[in-house]
C-alpha cells in the first residue's frame, strides 16, 4: 500500500486537512471583589487595629470602629466592590465585631439630610426627563455663543442658574452640558480622540469642568456634598446664623462670582481654542430650541416646582418648613402631576445607591464622634498647632490647604467629606477658628477640589470620558486652577468674610 502523494506531485490527490488551530487560552475574570484592592483595603484597617497601640482615653470598640472606618475609606478609593456593596460589608463588619449595634450602624437612614440628597437626585432626573435643563442651556448658548469665549461664558452662566435647583454636578455634566458641548464641537469639526479636539472641544470641556466647581460652591443645594458637610458640622455643634441656605449663599456669592468670571479667561490662555468665532452656535441652539417647541406642560410644572422648592429652602427657617420637607413636597407635586413616575424614581439607581452608602458612612462618622475618636485626634493636632503659637487664621489656611491637597487620594468628593471633614473641622474648632466660618471654608473646598484630576469627582469623570482632554491637560490645568481658586477664595473670599462679619478677627 502506497502512501498518498503530496499535492505537489499529484494535483488530483485530495488536500490534507489543515491542522486544527490550537485553542486560545481564555481566562475568565474573577466575578467578585478585586483581590488586590480587597487585600489592601482590609489590610489598612487590620494594620491600624493590630499594630498601633490604642491611645489612652479611647476604648477598644472605638479603636476597632476606627479601623473598620479606615478600611471603608480605603475601599471607597480602591473600589474592590461597587460603593454600595462595600458599604454593606463595612456595616456587617462593624456589627459583627461589636463595634456598633445594628441600630447604630443603620441609624443614619433616618437622617433628614440623607433623604434631602436622595430627593435632589430625583429633581435632577426631572430636569433631564423633561428637557428643561437642556432648554435653559440652549437659551444661554443662543444669547452668548457667537464667539468661543462668549460660548464658554454662556454655558458657565447656564450652569450657575441651574445649580441651586439641580443638586447634582454629575447630573448637570452628563445629562445637560456634555451633550451640548459635544454637539457644538462636532459642528465645528472638533472630534474627540483626534488632533481636531483642540479646535473647540477641549477648550469648552475644560472650561465647563473648571467652572463647575464654583457653581457647585455657590449654593448649598448645588451639590450633594454641601448638604453632607453642614450635617456633619451640625453634629459638632456648629450653627449657621441666619439659616444655612442664606448664610451659605451670602458667604459664597463674591468669591464664586469672581471665580466664574475669571475661569473662562484663564482657560482661554491655558488651553486656547483654534476656533475663536462660533457664528453657527447660536443658530444651532436656536434650531434645537425650535425643535423642542414651546415650553411643554411638564417643563412648566418642573420649573414652577423647583422655583417653589428654592423659595422654601431660602425662607424655610422663617416659615418653619425644613429643607427636606420642601424637597419632599416638590417631589410629591412631580409625582401627582405625572412629570415623574414612581418607576422613574425606582430605576434612578444613583439615588438609591447614594442613600445606602451615604447613610452607612455618615452613621459610622457620627459614632466615631460619639465615641470620642474625632475629638481625641482633633485635640492632639490642635495642641500641636497651639504649640506653634499659630493664630486661628494661619491654622485655617494650613488645614484647609492640607484638606484640599489630600483629594489627590480620593475618587469621590463625598467619600472625602465622609472621611475627613469632621476631623478637620474639629481640629479647626480646637484651634479657635469661628465655627460657621471653619465649616463653610471646608465645605467650599469640598467643591473646589473636584476638578484637579479626572477621577476626583463625578463631573470630572464625565468630562474626561468624552475624549476631548488628555490626562496631561487635566492634571496640569487642574493644578493651576487649584492655585487660582485657592487665591480667589482665600484672598477675595477672606476679605468678604471679614467685611460681612463671618470671620471675626
């Protein structure tokens, strides 16, 4: 029996079957917690609990709770699990270790500020669903957008107008401004992820990102972390004279206005656009407004409801209407008129996720304060500052700067507030700083550091994710604007606070 000839010797011979390709090895990613991040997060807390002696004056359960809190914050930064899931693990650990009872771990779920934040998320959903937010933004673009700089100012002004009634900077960025900026940039031939991004898109995105931190700092209800800051300040005994909303607005008005006025000009120098005239932008905005038609029923109800809510937030103390009740009444109007459905609320997962992990974080923070942990460390640092014979203004500048710079370690403004706000405020109070001023300065900083990195806030992630900015642009401009905003709020703001009597010198 002869073996078949190779094909080169006999064209009629059938071709030998090709060898089967070797199977490509595949690895299924581990579906649970990220092992490295999990080990580091837990390890941070264990190291504190097992390797660091318990300071005199603190009990073992209090030190255990602090260790779990450290692991919780590490997990919020490293994200071994989604935020809500990690918070659930932390609460379980606190209860299982005996550091907290079940009631203590979940006590903050009855916190009025937490629910005010949740309802505020639903307001943001209403702005997006009805199109009212986009309408307001397009009106400003139509009015100011004939030049690139004017376009930037129009978008900046639109966000400042929407901020008090739409208390989510991330929702404003993702639901309103980034879609409009993307459309304007593409109309000018500026495409994300390409050299043409510098024609217009990178300037507008950078300007909106850097301006947004001043809009968020302008009003108490402009960002979720603002409400959390004042709640934590209240737990340390700080009372805002004249009501929190008005006191906040009065203190922020001048430095925020200066910041909003100069930011587009500075970004124009740092990140100059190739296109300086945008005659098509007002026409495009007018076309979008024409396509939207006249103000719809739902938009009118949304506008009236938010106007009423803002009035009640401003005058609530005089009228005896708590801020959370004003928000709840507004949501009831939106639900009964059908502007929002209950399913809209149920499927707005950001609100419920925030409720869960915010409540656990705030609950832990409150229990740490009640156990004397915050006061202990505040006394130690306050004593160190006192030994340096620093006046409280110098201590305020030093600690506010440290609080600001530490945000490079955080991937969330609210996580930063939950981790450090109470401790830094307690240090300032121990150093002799006036309570309302110290609380507001740290709260303002909690907004201003949101544009330093691409990961430091929700809006930064939205704007960077659009593809118009490089990491180098984000970090360079973020660092420069941190210095600029520090000078504006420190010098202009400081002078304004002295003039208004907030800073008692």
